[in-house]
C-alpha cells in the first residue's frame, strides 16, 4: 500500500490546488495531475471539479478524501504502536549475586526493576563467589554481582561501586560510643571475620595488619547475615559494608562506626560472559545498576 498517494490526495484537497499539493509532497505538478487522472480511472468517478478555482471536490472526492484521512490516521496510530512495541522491555534476566550484596538491597532493586518494566522478569540467585563465576561460564546466569571482580578471557568485569566498610558493634559494646575509629583502636578485640577463602577476608586482614591491629578471630562465616547476628549478640566486632547494616542500625540492633585514616572500601563489580549477547531485559537491568550511587 502506497501511503504517499493517500497523503498527496489529502494535501491536494486541503490546499484546493494541484500545484500546492504536489509541492507539499515533493513532486512536480504534472506528476500530481497524472496521479489524479489514474486515480479517477481506477475508482471510476471524477474526484475534483477542475472548472473552478480554487479546486472543489466532488461528492466522490469528499468520500475519498475522508477515506484517505482515515487511512493516514490509522497509519499514524500503527506507527506509534510499533514504536512503543520496540521500546517495550520484556523477557527474563538471570542474575547470580554474592550473599553480601544484601537481600534488602536486592529486594529494592527487584522492586524498582518491576515498577519500571512490568513485562520483564528478574530472577536472582544467591551464591558463593566462585559459584557466581561458574553460573556465568555455564550460561545459568546472564549477569553476576561479585566483590573484587576478576576479569579473564571468558569473563568481562566492569566496576559497579565502591562500598565503604565500617566497624559493626553491638550497642552495648565499649566502642559503640565512638564516632570514628582508626585500625589501631581495634587491637586485641574479639573479631567476627569472613571465611579465609574469600577475597574480602584477605583485604580486611591486610588492612588491619597495616594499621597495627591484631584482632582475636572468634568466629568466621561466608554469610554476612550470620556475621551481623553474631555481632548483635555480642560475640565480637566486625568490619562490614555500611550498606548491609542499614536496617540493623535503624532498628538499634547494631552500631556502625566510621573507619578513618585510612578508610576502607570494598569494590563490587558486574560480570558476564565475554561473548554474551543481552536481551532487552538484561540491558535494562544493567542500566538500573549503573544508576546506583556509591555508599
């Protein structure tokens, strides 16, 4: 269907001039006149009264002009609907995340994603760091959220954010009244740490050693939720990402004390298979993650 012909007749009728109608459509007057003659032969009726100036439509011409306007209006509606369809985000995005990104944090991201893209589905699985990499390599996840991201030939890693680490203590702990601490202030403290095979454990250990702080490891976990519970019960202090402590601090179960001179940050990154092609859902979730402000 040639919509240019419908536009030409509509413009010719609205302008009441073959020459102006032709000009509006970027063609010559003779080409417009020829089209009008062929159109009248095809329909079998005279559409324009050529004996008057400006031109007048015949009854058949008015009917055909209404038809052209209806067709062009429907074409505009169709084009707009197609554009909306192209912009529609649907499909599933599979995310593998380390536990310490935080259930509350991911719940907030999931809700934001659902509000923005109701036709898309976000599926989040919580795994140990090495399992996140395995999920990406085996295509069981589209995106991975890890700390201390490691890029390889098959894994692409991009920085996400730097999370400030703070000292977490129970409200009854002697340090709870402090506004900020130096690493040396933790010397001799009972400490709840991360499992030794996690990158964050080595990072915290190095930080404490450089700050002349020898702590007494009383417990260690691979799960931040368990670490928070141990600290809240008074088993010891810990160094944890401040984002993960927000709910407990608001409830008065934990106190977060700023580390100063020097500060400590945990890098978080987004990983995916280097040859992965994302669908619209994955692209949209990536964009949402990149909107996130650092702690």
